[in-house]
């Protein structure tokens, strides 16, 4: 998924008390360094892979739907296990679990680099997701444990600032590695970073535990959440190729829905649920998470397809495609302080209505470019408007989530909101893939008939339509005919891309309407 917005603002699992004996100043700096470098691996990986996907699809002869799994397998396990990962650190030691997550992430990254088949890459990415679910909440838990309350905000701010920098650098670095070397290096870059983190942790980071280690871990909830997300995602990704009536597709969808219902039932009865459903009865908390679900579905699902458009259709290099969202990230970075004051000045409702509405306009602008479009006039206006809309939204959204509950539940509330945003992106990429396949297939058939393609050519391209814009033309096609066919294929992708951006715009506007309808003007927690 695109790692924009949530990562630099995430406060997951920071509620736990600092240790009885404060860390020495030197240890604090080492803890902060380990947390920044460790979490940066997950943030960079989340942004780099989208840029590398066209090269991965080409080199491993993968379909567009297999390429989706390269992203989804990682995001699925991270979303499903994120809250459990934080609980594991509380029970078994934050240092130990964080180090285990870093080591697992590094080993899986090496496995990704060594993959010679797309199925092996998908499996390694799933293991990466498990590692990320351990290290991402662990990084902030280490900071929370090492810094006393009066210093914690500054430390988390430093962590957030560096996270924003890595979110900006990651796609550009990944694109440069893909262009000049290979997509393999986009994964191998994690290994030396992991070794550095493990060395710091081994020598300088003290161990700490949560205040309550007696509560049982919610393993049933974690398993059911994984099955629910996995089943639904599998059905939507595989349906365009296998058909909705295929036993595996229908079975996966039923499994996902049943597991989702069972997850809700288990969480209601659990003594220590990973997802405290009672929080959603708080008006502003429930409304803020509904907004998160809609807006981050638009963001994660919509921006998944943007690098594919830039590289496979517009013909930009991976480096340029990686830099395409830099204005978005820099805008958020530069205006984050201003945006953080909006709730204090206007309350939560106004920015959470205006911000998503502006983001919806940004998505609509991204639906306008056609073929052979200049980035500066075609894509940049939409990127800037979308970035400004998200800037207005993210800080007030985080503040609203935190203010909706008491301070003792602030970390849990933030963790739930972060998990909701990641789950939204996981589901949206799968659902949007179905929309893209439908629009692409319909426009491809129309375009091939319009240019008078031969039955043999039509059959050849229709058999490979699951590759979307990455379709290889029939061998020996004349240059003039090849140019014509390539324009048809690219036009079909643009038709699907416009549908995706349109749906993203609608989701963003619905999130604005949800804020207008349900967000209170002030957000004190209800007793």
C-alpha cells in the first residue's frame, strides 16, 4: 500500500507507562535511532514496491492480479496482526519482539530478492507483513518505555519527522534502484538496515514490558481477522480470472464473511480483545473511523494504480514515477504544524468535512489525464489538491480519534484507527482490481474492433488481458500496427483508471458527508 499519511502520524500503542527506572540519556538516543531505522524499513517497503511492480510483473511474467498479491499479501498480514504485534511486546518484552520483527522482516526481504517465481515472492511478502506487524508497533512502544511523559511528545515528533522523510525518499530511491539495477535491490536494501538496528538493540536498548501482562493474547481474534481479510481479498482478486462461480472464489468469499462475523462475536466476548468494539459507541470515535475507512480506501486503492499508469501507460521511468508523489508528501510535511492547530481553532467537524472534500476534488482531477500526458500539467494539479486535502484531514483526524477517548485508552484508540486505515487499503485494492478488470476488458474489446484487428490478434490479446497495460503484443507485429495496438491497450487502462479515480472521489466525498453528519463540534469523551 502507499505509505502516506498514516505512518508519520501514527501513535499506535504509546499508552503504556514508562519504566520505573528512566533510561540514561545515551540509551534514549539509541532507542530513538533503533525505532526510527526499524520502522523506516516497513514504511520504505510499503512505498517502494508499488513503483517496482511493473518491473516485477515483467521479469516474473506475472499477471496484474498476481502483482496485486505482491502488495496485498504484505498489507493483509500487517493490517490483521498489527494490534496483536503490540500486545506481544507487552507480554514477552518490547525489545525482544521488536528485534524478532526486524530479523523476520530482513529474512523475508532476502527471500523476496531471491524469488524466481511470483508465487515465491508473494509468500515472502506475507512473511514480511508478519515481521512489520511486530516491529511497527514495537518501535513506538520502545520510545514510550524509554522516555518519561514530559519528553515523549518530542521523541515521537522526531520519529514522525524522520518517518515523513523516509516516506518521501522511499519511492524515489526504489525507482532509481529499479531503473539502474534491479527491483531485487529494492528488497535487499532492507538487510543492512536490519543488521544495524539489531546491533543497536543488542548493545543499547533495555528491555521493558507492558503494565499488565496477565491478560491473555487475543489469538482467536487475530486468526479470524486474517481469515476474514484474506478470504474477501482472495475472492475479489481472483474473480476476474476464475469467475465468481469458481469453487475457490465462492468458498473464499463465504469464508471471509463468516470469519468476519465470527470475529465480531469473539471480540464482543473476549476479556482482552484486540479490537475493543465498545470504543465505537463513542460518537466521535466511531465517526472518525468510518471516515478513515472511506478515505483511506480511496487513498490506498486509488494510488495503487497511479505508478502503473505513469510507468506502463505514460512511459515514465520508475524514478520519475517514484518522485510523482513527492509534492503530496512535502505539502503534508510543510503544513502539518498548521493543520494540527485546526481542531483547536475550529473544532473537529469543519476540517474533517473540508479536507476529504478537497481530496475528492484531487481524485477527480487525476481522472482527467489521457495518453501521453505531461506530468506538470496533467497529474501535478491533482496530486497537489489531493495532498492539500489530506494535509487538512490527517492531523485533525488523529486528534479527533485521541480526544474521543480518555488518556488511558489513547494508544489503543490510535492503534485501532491505524489498523482500520490499513484494512481499508487492503480491501480497496482488491475491489478496485475488479473494477479495473471490468473496464479494461470492455474498452479493450471495443478498441480492437474499432482498429480492425485480426481475429488472431484479438484472441492473442484477449488471452493475456489479465496483464492489463503490461500486455506483450503478438511477436512479429509490424511497427505501425504495434503502435496502434499499444494505444488501444493503454487507452483501455486509462478507461479503468478513470473509473478508479472516480470511485475514489466518491468515497472521499462520502467520508466528508459522514463527518458532517456524525462528527460533533467538540469531541470530549463521553462518560
